C-alpha cells in the first residue's frame, strides 16, 4: 500500500491535523530558546551599535 493512502491505514499519514500538532509541539519546545536568542541579539545590538552611536553623538 502507498504510505500516503487516502484511507489513512498506512503509517506516515495523518494529514493537516498531524502537521498542526507537530508544529505546536515544536513551538512549545523552542519558544524559550527563541526568547533567549532575541534577548542576546538585542543586548549585543544595543551595546555594539546604539551605545557607540549615542556616545559619538554626545561627544
């Protein structure tokens, strides 16, 4: 039988609902990693770009 058969009897099927559940599981798993990444990126941008520009403007 073809793995993506319409009757869903073969493994690997599941359709859009299965894809949505996997997507939600990945979002839960990586949410805090994404938040930490954005925090580090924002801190580095502030320290390496915006503060030197501000200091140069003030001086």
